[in-house]
């Protein structure tokens, strides 16, 4: 039977349970005690609690929607490569165009910063920002402008190495797909360990981890994982033989662990010991923009699905594999499930395989006659039932 958590629709009761179990109610419960500690009036305590209630309800509802969408998401059985937005790709001529734009950008950032410092000097000289008085409207505006400038300038400086790396890699590999991958702070070592294991790189533990934002170069040879800035260096290269599939999913990489699952991409890799197939391993990431806002990954499912399909479309044998498995491995998986009595999972797998075969025009990959016969037999059985 399917898990109730994956079929339960969004409801007020479900949201309230999520709100309580997620600990969102704790600030509301603590606020009255904080008000009593500061000897606030009952009306003030009630207003503080109401404020916390409104804020936590909003945060909880956003997280509840994300968790609900993740539980109900079903990746496409057959991926069709859609058009990627221009902001997701680094074109081969980006390096040439960046040389002129870099001067303009640095002039704007430094010039605007100097203007803000000069404006603050004038305000302070005119008696502004007095400690004994509240901020005047123009003083508040100056604070907002300075904070906004600092945020944009920090983003600009922080992301320059990533954009420089992307531009150089796109210029070196004009026929490749150059994408930016965001993984956050906490998953670099585990993902790097998977890639080190799959590729048998044998790196020391301190050189295994991927950076928070890395660049994927997808070409005819496989998938490259790059780091660095002005001098990009390839940390891992996974040939297509070891790539099972690229598929959209909801992931909890890095800082999304605390805010809930977000749309992302699962790269599934195959591990071998010589010619012996050992199993599949997954590396997750969130597609990010290839511009100044590279630190803000996409939240759109359409964009994420297009990125996953674009990577999978480069796979020389992608159309011969069902969810990353070869046709022979699929036969072994079904046989193992049947021997374990997992009839429902077998039925679901065959239903997805039927869609896959239909998308291929009713044909199976070489060696897939057994699948066509199995699907035909299941159809005959279904028609004969009363």
C-alpha cells in the first residue's frame, strides 16, 4: 500500500500538525515569558505573541508547501529537453565580452561605494545620525541605500571567481554544456567522496570535497566537475560509461536542509570493480544562474527539469536506459523484486516501462524483446480479467 504521507492532500489539519511538530510554535509560547521578564503590559505581551504567531505561520506554511510538493512530485518517465533560459548557460563568447564589461562593473561598484562614503561624510558633518535622536527619513534612506549597496557589492565580489571560471571553460569547450551547480556548505565532502569512489581517483581526504558552487562541463566525453577561478581546474571527470542518468528531483543540499526540499537535479553514477557492476550512487545539486545572482539557485521546476533533460540528452546511450538501468539490469531488478514478493512495485515499474516504450515508438533497445513480451502478456492478462 502507498504511504499515506505521500497521498495526503494539503489540509488545515495537516498544516497544524506540521506547524506543531516543526517547532514553529516555540517562539509564540516563549514570547509571553519574555514579555513578563521585561515587565511589559498585558496588551504588549499579546501584541508580541500575535506578531510571532503571524510570522511563524507564514514561515511554516511556505515550508509545508515545499514538503508537500516534494512528497507528491513524480519525475518524468521520459525526459524531453526543453529550452533552457539564457541565464542558466554560459555561452562561448562570454569571456570576450567580460573583458570590457568587467571594467564597467568595477567602476560602477567602486564609484557608487565612494559616492555613498562621501554622502555619509556630508551627513555626519551636517550633524546627522545623532545618538540622542531618532533617525530622520533621509537618514533612514541613507542606511537602506548603504545596506543595499553592501549586499550587491558583496555578491559581486564573491561571485567573480565563479563567473570567471565559467567564462574560461565555455571558451575552451565551445561545444559543451557549461552549467553552474549550487550545493551549499554541508554536502561538498560527501558528494566528493561519491565521485572519488566512482572514478577511483584516490584523492586525500582534504582534497575530496566539492566547492559550494562548482561548474559542470557536459561534453561528448562525459561530465566534468570544475573548481577554481582565473585558473580553472577539473576536480573530477566522469565518463559516460559511469553515468546512469540525470533526473529532476526535490533535494535537500546544503542550506535547504533547514528550509525544506527544493527542486534540484540527481546525477546517478555507476560504480564498477573492473567489469563487475557494484551499484548506483547519487550526487545532488541545484542548478544556479550564470550571472551575478549565481548564488541564488533556480526554484522553478520547469527550469530544473530542462537542466536535467539537457544533461541526459548528451548521454550517448541515454535513450537505451530506463531510469539509469540498462535493459538487462532492468530485467534483473524486476526478477529480484518478484522474488521478494514486491508485486506492487513491480506493477508500478512495468507501468513506467510501458510509458517509456510508448515514447520510443513501441520499440525496445537491443536485448529488450523480453520486456515487450512481458508487457504484452500483462495486457493479455488484464483483458482476460472480469
